[in-house]
């Protein structure tokens, strides 16, 4: 099914049920702005309010589509076995709301946006046009500056979800972006926050995040992991192990394990 047909059905459903029209969000829009064809078959969508869940489940039911509600409450609607729609969980960070309480972004319509991880992932796009919506007025600038920067502060960003540190490293290597110094400083001073922890950070998550970026800018990837004092958390398996052998970094990796104690 063509995206335009899917989007029209979704728009019609939203209008009929008094739900705000969904917008494409996050990595899809970032890559679009950068002219990158990521090959991703999924489309990330949000309404920036709690109605996004009703939108996802209702749309799936009306069109006899299979859907799944995940642990973090985001909903994936499977279209035809080749693509899917990922609807936001509408995660709201209380810490971010407090951080922005004296700005215009304290309004409800910004709550999901300010709760996102990095500024380059805050852009939105209309489903039917090329219109880009930069709600925080920083996303496009940081893409131009080729910088991975937290929406709020590193402390808030990574306390909300420590796994985001590995996303930052992966994005940096894949896009050849610089990681903001504030993230480096926070990671160095709080590296134990990013250790493997049941229910928070798994070996599998770290491995998949790092593997995505191997083979693109490997020197930047390895340097960031060492400089941020988190390389010791990456399991020595598969492509990562092969990379360290190739770069003659195994001894340095093993020596980094001292950070764990």
C-alpha cells in the first residue's frame, strides 16, 4: 500500500474521531532534511498528545490491521508486511517540564517534544507536503552544525533513559556528527549510570546500537566510546570484537574494564 493512501486513511480517521492530524517525527524527518535515504520501512508518527494511542489502535481496528502495544506504550501498526507505522508512546518527562517551566515550551503542546532525546530528533513533517516543523527552533540549526545535543540537559536526558548515550554515539558515527561537550562531560563523570542493568540497559541493546554504526566512521565511534568512558560496557562479541582486533584496540578495551570497579 502506498504511503499517500495510508496517510489519507489515517487523516480521515483522525478527522472523524476529533484527533489531531498525526505528523511524521524524529529520525525520519532528520534523514529527510539531510537528504539521506535510510531505507527504513517504518514511519514514526505522533500527535504530541495522549490521543496518539487512541489514534493508533482505532486506525488499526477500522482497517483490520494487526497492531502491537509495546512495553513503553508505543504502538506499531503493521500495514502489509513491508512497512509499519510506529506511533509515539507520548512519553512526558517531568524533569524536562520543570527544566522549561519558565519558557514558552512549558505549554502542553510542547511536552512530548521537550521530552525527546536530541534536538536533531525533534523535527516534524506534514504527511502530505515537504513542510518541516521545527517546534523548538533548534533542530535545523543543530543539523546544519552537525551536532548531537540534548533537548534539555544531559542529566535530564540520560536519567530519563540511560540507553540514550549509546544512541548518541551511534548517531555521531553514522552521521559524522560531533557530540556536544556537555554530553562528554556528563558521561565521563557519571559513566556507571550507563552500565548494563536489568530492566534498564541490556547487552543486546548496546550491541545492536553500536553494530548499526560499525563500518561508517569507525575511528570516531571508538574514540567517542573511550572518551566517554563507556566502551567497557560494549560486549566483546561479533562485529565490535572484529573492529577492535582490526584497530589493535583489544588491550585498551580490556584495560577500560577498570572503570567498572
